[in-house]
C-alpha cells in the first residue's frame, strides 16, 4: 500500500494517482472527520474474506480436536459439518488447514486452502452415512478381498462386425 494519505480535497486533482495506488495494492483517504478509508482491488477483499472464513474453520477444528467431549452443533456454528469426522481426522484437518493458511497468507493465493476444505467437506459428507462410515472405517479381514482377473480388451468401436456365414 502506498505511503501517501490522500485528503478528500486531493481527489479533485489527484484522482488518477489515487486510483493507480488502489490498483497497485491500496490507497488511503483521510475523510474530513479524520476517518481513514482504504480502497483496495475487489480481488484482495475477496481473498481476505475467504481467508477469514477458513481461519474460523481452523480455530473451530482446533477447539473441537482439543475438547474431551464432542462440541455440539451450536458450538460448531457454520462449521457443524466437521461433527461427523472422527477426532483424529479433525486434528488432521486443523493441522493441514493451519499450514495451508500460513502458505496462503505468504503466497497471496488461497486455492490450496479451498481445495483442502472442499476435500474435507466431501469426506465428512461420506462419513455422515452410517453404512458408508462402516465400510470406510470398519475393520478389514483378508477374506474381504478377492483376486480379480485382468479385464479383456474392449472391442474396437470402429471395427465393423459382420455376422458369421455372410
């Protein structure tokens, strides 16, 4: 952000400088009553809002993982979807998310954080179903697995098949 602090009266003559500073990362404007206003690119605001939401999830997951009893839906708030994850998975979510948030702040890019949250939400959704949860997390026996034959090659879809005897 530029070190220049513009006054409202500067906007008449320096508006292009103000907008250029805002595009470059941020511009400050001191209002007549002394209030400091900041103009940022919208993408920067969206990035910061996304990080805030993910940071709230990180704090919720850490609190949930550290709790000796599961947190109720009210305590989890909008992140109540993590209630279906086992405690060890919640701790892993918090660890992954914490590291990704640090990287996102450093890199200025939150795509990896979005992917982690999306993957964990999908996992939680699968674990909500008792049957799926049993299949995914239940015990395994050697007899649960069988050897399969290698699949035969599919016929060429462009090959013309003529009936025998024609």
